[in-house]
């Protein structure tokens, strides 16, 4: 497979000086009425000036000679090249591409909406122009394919797969590295270098987003309740221990059960408790 060939062109400033010299000679021939020599030297002047080429920074110049690839210029400056070369300019600057939000299924089969941002640049000018038809469209198509494969490789979160080591919504660094590697492998043929690839948007699809939100909220409530109960049991245990140790009051098993029940209601309830003053004995 043919790859990029970098060539070193001639210094353009020397050929500007040569063009000025040839033009001067052509003028002298013309005024001395040597019109044939004047025409020849003027033709040489045109040939020299046609070969001058300016290459801007971060810009590449592909050269073709009668359909054959002659090489590429990646240096910036003023150069002289064969005027018979066909010139094709390509930008070597880093460029951004943000994909559309696409609906795909994650590893568990749930529909999600996802999009990515890609930072890329042309690395091999020959491959970019001659190995693929249109490298910008090629990038878009291959990125879309890589995103779909990535989404199908991981669950959205740990609610779907508690044993998953990596999920789309929590392990961003690992997921982005996998995405970058997948896209880079697909774009090798086009001579494109991937500088960065990352997920820019990730959410459940609208048709299941509300249900998933309620599920997450329920899981959060259950986890919070578990912590509250755990703390309440510890507080009740501590209260009973202190009452018994300091001999503040002697409680039988029934009274301990009632006290535990009341404390658990107070500590675990959602609403503010209303105190009740007992004006009788403890047995009432």
C-alpha cells in the first residue's frame, strides 16, 4: 500500500531572483529588437513564475504529475516546484466533529441517547485523498459505527448490571479511551489521527427516561432508609444501655419493647413527631 512521501522543494526566493533576472534579459532583447530571443526568455520567465508556490502553516500540498503521486509538502514558506505538477491543498489543522445524538441500545438492551466529540487532523495526506472517497464523510460514518459498538459493550449504569466493572455513566475515562481506540482503528486507512474522543451527551431515551428516574429515586430512598434504620437501632441500643447502666429507671421487657417501638417511630418517621404528655403512671 502506497503511503505519504514528503519531498523537499527548492527555495522560492532564489527563483524569484532568477525570474527578475530573466525578465530583465527579455526586456533587453526586446529593446534590441531581437524578438525571437525576447519571446524565448519571456517564456522562461513565465515558466519560472508558474512554479512558485506558497504553503501556509499547518497546510499540506499534494503534487500529482500526469495522474501519478509525486509527493507532499508539509513545510510552510515560499517554494518552487515543477509547474507541470497538479497541486492539491489539504489542511493539517486540528478539527472538531460533534456527532448527532443517536438512539442506540446499551449492553442490557435499554435505549439511550448518545453523542460524541471528536478532535482529529490529517496525518497522511496520501491516504486521506486517495485511499477513501471523502475523508470527512468517512470520519462521520465510522464514528457513528464506533459509537453504536461502544454503547452495546457497556451497561448504562450499575442499576442495570451491579456486577459490571465499567459503565457508560460512571467510568468516563475508561469509556472514552475505548471509544478513542475504536475510532482510531477504523480510521487508519484514511490517514486520520485522533487527538481526542469523548462522550458529549448521554441519557436514557425519552420513552424510558421517566421510569428509570423513578427507579433510581426508589433505590436512593431505599438506601437512605437503610442508613436511617441502622442509625436508629444504634441510638435505641445506646439509650437502653445508658438507662440500665445509670439505674435511671427499671424497665421490664414489655416497657422496653414499648420504648423501642416509640423511639424507632420517632427516629425513622418522615414527619415531625407530636409529643404526648403522660400525667398518670407509666402503666397508663
